[in-house]
C-alpha cells in the first residue's frame, strides 16, 4: 500500500512541476495563431460559369446548390464534409421558372424568385483576394482567385464558397483565439471546476 501512495505522490508532483511550463507553452502557441482564411477544397465543375450559389440542409446533411443559369439544371453538391465536396445530383428547374433566382432551399422545398423582365446579363467575373493584416503596417495579399462569378458566405459553418467558370473553391474562416479568454477558461477548468 505504501508503494501505491508513493507512486501517486510522484505522479502528482510531476504533473504540478510540469503544469507551469505547459501553461506557458499553450499561451505562446495561442498568441502566435493569427486570423486565417484557408483553402480547404478545390473541385472541378462542368456546365460553364456559375451564376449563383445557395446553401441548404436536409436530414443532417449540408448541400450547395450550383446554378449555371436559365438553360442548365442546378447541380447539387454534398458539402457536409466541406473539405471533400461530393456530387449529390441535379435539379431540373420547371420551364416556367427558368431564369429565376434560387433564393432559399430547405430539404425538398425551394424558394425561386422570378427573373427580371430585362434579359439576364452574363455574370461579370471578379477577382477575389485574401488579404492579411497580421502586420498592419505591411498588409499583404495572401491569395487571389481570378474569374470568380459567384460567391456565398456560410457564416453558420465559417465557410466561404467561390465559383469560377470551371471550379469551386471552399474556404474556411478561422478567427484567432482570444488569449485572455483561453486563460480564464484554463483557470476555470484547473481550479474553479
């Protein structure tokens, strides 16, 4: 019985002796992690330039609806795992609604608004850039995406989708952690809980 007590005292003493170093290492790692926007997936698309992206969910799965315009079906991608989007099918829009805007999708229901009376113009391609202000005196362009024809921000999942004429980019928004909040949480877990 004495050897068991001695063993546990040594384990506890080792943990207590190493704890300050572990806390300092965690603080250093947290403080150095900046806000980030990272590319987590890039997949090819067919059907020409994308005119609109719409997100929806159905039965614990997340979907991205990729609209190529009035003469094409809407491509459906399963983005439940945003790092590996997969084709889930296509939706044929009824002819009387062709050219409309797919405003919202929930499960097997969609909200389609009518097209403007004037002929729809081709979506103008834009360049989207990821900027870094980690050094405010010297901001930099981290990455550029030329030819973007559609963009959608999914704030609930911290994702941004960018589409050009032949591909889809999935970006993850990763805000930096708050070191003070991390310290308060560590204090709570270690001593107050």
